[in-house]
């Protein structure tokens, strides 16, 4: 039961933020939204978020790297990852730096995703090819990666 006259203190805000951060990484924007919802947009939230960043307990860079790893593991391409991470309040330059460090082979990832979904059998009809292309496009792969994934061997075969 929530008390209406409960006093919001920076210590309570920090405690709530720490509780959230023990479960997983959050972007500053995500954390701010969750805290604003819980503490009615109290002005002390920004100060506590600054403090958490200074202490290294919240890091957008660390969040971006973890997010990228998890999405690559799920078989998502860079276009989808970029779109999803923007919704978390992360700028493109942070993502670009994380992608450079990750050294991901996007062509191989696209092929692996296609093989897991459709197996090694080639598409017999144009309708099947289109279905496979839409699937990979939804996953966030670009046209060259999709061509490579569906070609079987070479990029310019398709």
C-alpha cells in the first residue's frame, strides 16, 4: 500500500535506481523514465543519475555494448539493432563505437540466421525467396547481407 504523503528523498531515488541496476544494465534515458514514473518526476532524479554515472554504476557505453551483444546473439542485423537502441535513448556514435569493437561478421550472421530458420535447402519458388528476404529484412540485415545469406556461396549469385 503506497502512502500519499510519502517523502521522496535522494536516498530513496538512489536505492530504487540501484535496485533496477542490479538486474541488468539500463541506459540513462530508460532509468530516468522508470524513476520519473515511480517518483513523480522529482527534480532530484537528474542529480542522482549524474552521481550514478560519475561513480560508474550506470554507463551508456556499457549498456550499448551489452545490448549489442544480446541482439547479435538473437540474430538481429545492424539496422534493427540501431532502430531498437535509439528507442532506449542511445546516440548513434555510441553504437558505432560498440560495433567497431565487436568486430561482427554481419554476412556470416545473416547466413547463420537464414540457415537456422530455413535450413540448407534453396527456395524453389519466387514466393519462397521473397518470404526469406522479408524475414531477413525484418531482422535488420541490409540487401547485400540478405543476398549473401540466401545465395548459398557468393554475393553476386542471387
